[in-house]
């Protein structure tokens, strides 16, 4: 498959002639004796592996000393993989500097906000802004590109690995110098910086750039805008490193696609991935399930967001786990069928490759208890049998490769800067969690059987009939204008507590809350009313709110109250409001209701917007629907969200794949927590 990206034609990292879904893992042959490699490749072919990521943590092996290079082993494994028809996503190996480099140049080591050096011994012990690290890293990148750029196994370049996973925030002198340069480019003058940062408060006014520091350990709460700008800068610093490696790769190996693995999952929030997406030739992501009542909805949410960061085009699942991980407090193995369900849910939301960490489970090191495609138990194991079954399923689904995500009519809006800023210190409550609220709305939509996209705030929002923008805290004037135009043109917007409060500088919009959205919503709030941990409020629609409430005043005659508070100090005051604007509307929810409490709100709003489930009544809320499309067909991915088998009556289409989990084996019956894929004629 070829795809136009910017001004360049670049190939997807798979066979451009024969459509197929990628299947593989990180492969670390340097951990094993040479004779194991032949056995690995044999087992990979049994499993159906067609691509692996190589050399991710191999810098010390490739460059044992500053003036010594060892490519022989890498030549050997590249040739072996190619001979056996397995492509390589070759890493630049810059993720963890070798001991000789950190010993000779300890100034590349990160410094935390307390001034402590982050020492070698784990991984990612490097400063994103270190010129010394950058020099050595790019030297390695150039050497690898020069040696392997024309190797027939090379399918793609993998820049670094999980950029920012452990080194997103560095407070070193290198970071301070780079931060000042970034601020100078952003604001131009110290006076403009003072205005943006509100330095009249607490005698923080600067008279020279040299006085500006990162938000290091301070006596009290650091300047909020300084914190926000440092988050922006830190994401940009890593993005700059990505660009630096990519520039070398494109110079030496033009036409070979370049990517890096994002981490759109859970509370990983330091990297602004929607901003990074245009820097790679195809989006790749790592995702790991964290146990909890919404664990599988979170997987779907993250895959959905990744697919929309990729602009609806296919993307690459670079890492997930076959079973247990090693880094959670309790690492639970996946239930039977879980490996396929998790993998195919990512495919449902646009992934054209399904890969794992890692191929062969390590015998030593910090990740030896992290599952692999080939576990400690070997090929005679449930995990390996599940791996080979998934490989066969992906071969059967080859025609899905290259198809795009079909846009839904509803969307949940996701904004990194609101995420960062809404959770700052010195706020009305420190219990607020931005992503949790967004996930609650997504779960509620799934519970109603409604297909919804998760989209960055920079997306083309006007294409959606319904937008849910929870805790949209940072609303610059331009975004407020976009939302007003969206509603005026017939769109239906829903937002929540602590939205519209500040501008891009984290300055409060004056005149009453919700600030920039006050007139659009037709309400005015004079003072926040967050709740203590043991407090809750009852609404007259039968739901219960926690975390937050607002004392809402109605300022527009077009506002109707959808629900009232019926308990506590707010009894008799509006809890949920809607202002009609022509054929559009703007709804405000002033408390955290959780997925169950949001369902009645969404039922009303969806009906107003004319958005309905595409599933038959018997499957709504029980089964998740995601749709990919080609020029002449739709591919319906149906994911059973329950522990009971579900009969797919009322759903038309040719079954391409039906996962039978547990004892379920009846035709047309979707097993518990299982996935089915149907081909339907494009309407």
C-alpha cells in the first residue's frame, strides 16, 4: 500500500503488492545465543509473524566503545529474517545510552525537579535537550542508516523508543537554557513573557531571560503558566529530538518510512501526540490494559483516539502484551480469548499491524516476568497457541488492510492542554481527573450502543452532529469562536464542569464561569462548589453526582433545565442545562455522574441531535461497533462487552471472522468478550 503523506510518497511497512496485516513483536536476539535465533525464526513462521522491531535497546552492543562498532551480529539477524520472509522495523537504538557514554559524559543524565541526578541502571537516562547526547545519538543513527538503508529486510525506521516514557520532564541546566530559547521564540520579549505568566503576582517579574528557570522544587505552588509552558516545552523538546533523528534518516534513506511509538494509554499525558502525528510517516502506538471496571472501554478509547490522531488512516500497534505485564502492583494473566480480543479491538479502530512486547520472553532483566509471544513455557503453551491462532485470523482478515476508519456521527473531544492544566495544583479540587471524565462519556455512549469517535480538539469538529467536550478547561478565543459557529450551524455540543475557564495562558476569563463558553451555554456561575470525598448530591432524574457541583444562574431565555439538584445546599438549583440555538444546542453538566448517570443525559441529547445506534436493540450496550471502509465495502467489527454469548441476529453481512470464546461454538453466536468481523456492501 502506498500513501501520500505531505509532499512525499512513502510506503507502509509491509508488502506493497499483497495486502496483509502486520503481525510480530519487538525482537531482542542479543539476549540469546546464536543457535536460539534459528529456532526463533522457525517459530515465528509457525506463528505467522511477518515483521519484527529490531535493535531497540542495542546501542551498547552496536557501539561497545566510543571508537568501536560491531555490526556483524546485526548483519546476521537482518539476513536471517529476510531469508525467512520476515520484514524489519529497525530501531535507531538511541533509547538508552551505553555505560561508556554516561561515564564519559555524565552531563547527559536528566535531573529531576528536586535537583537529583537520574543515574544509569534502568533505561532512558538522557536529557532531550543535551547537545552532547544529540551528537552521539545522531552519529549512531547515521551509521545505522548508512549500513542498512538498502537492506531488503528494512521496512521502516523506528526512532528511539517510547520517547518521554521516563524522561519527559528534565530540570537540568541544559533544559533551562533550551526552555529560555523556546520561551523567547514564543513570546519575543521578556515583557510579553511577564504578561503571559502574570508575574505581577508574588513578585515574580523578570528583567532578563537569564532569570527564567524550569518549575523546579519551590517553596509553594510554582507559577501556573510557567508549569503549562514547561509542559508544552517538554513535549516540543522530545518532538525536536524525533525530528533530528528523522532528518538524518530521510537524508540517508529517502523513501523508507519513519515512525516512533506513541503511548496513547491511561495516564500517560506528557507528550502531545496530536501535535506529533505530522512528524511521522505513519502513526504507531503502544498500549497496555490496566485492570479496572472500564479496562476494555479504555483500550477502545485509546485505540479510537490513536486512529483519529492518525487522521483515519491505518496505524501500527507497535506494542501490547500477550498476557501479564511486569510493572503493575499485581500482574494478572489475560483470560482465554483476551489476547485476540485486545488485538482485534485495535484493528477495529484502524490498526493495520498487531505487534507485542516481546517475541521471546526474557530470562533475565527487569522485564523477565513480562509475557511474550513465545513464553518461558515454550511453544507447548496456551499463550503460543493463542498467538498462532491470532496470526491465522489476521491472515484471514488481509482484505481489511489499507481500509480507513468510517467517521461516526458523534465524537468525544480530547484536549491535551486541558488535561495538563485542569490537573494543576492550587485548584478548587485535586481529585479531578480529566481522562477519567472523558472515558466515562465514552463508556456511556458504548452503553447506549452509539458509535463515537475520540478526536483531538484540533480535528474538523464540524463534521459531527454531536460533540461531547468534557472538562474543556483551556479555551482560547479562537476555539470559543469555533464552538459558537458549530452550534450556530446546527451542531449539538455537550460540555461539563470546569470547562471554558481559562485562555491559552491559563488566565481566567473574567465575568463569571464558564468563561469563554458562558454566553454560548446561557449560564453564569459565580463560585465553584467542589465536593468532599464523602459527599454526593442527588439529581431529580434519579442520578447521583460526586466530585463537583456548580451554583448555576440562568442568563438566557433559551436555556431549559434538564435536571435539578434535589439534595444538599444546591437543592432546587439547575444541575444540567441546555440552550437551544436555531437547530443546534449547547448542554452543560455540572457534576460528575459516572457512566450510568450520564446515560439519561446522553439519551436526551442524542435524540435531540438525531444520532441513534446502528445496532439492533438486542445488541445495544452489549456489543461495541467499530467500522472500517474501503471503496466498495464496510467492515463491521463487533466486540462483545459482556461475559455472555451474544447471538448476532439482525446484523447483516458476510462473516469474515468469528472468535469463539469459552464453550461457545454455535454459528452466528459471538462468544463472551469475543470479536466478530463482517463484510457489508458499502451503502
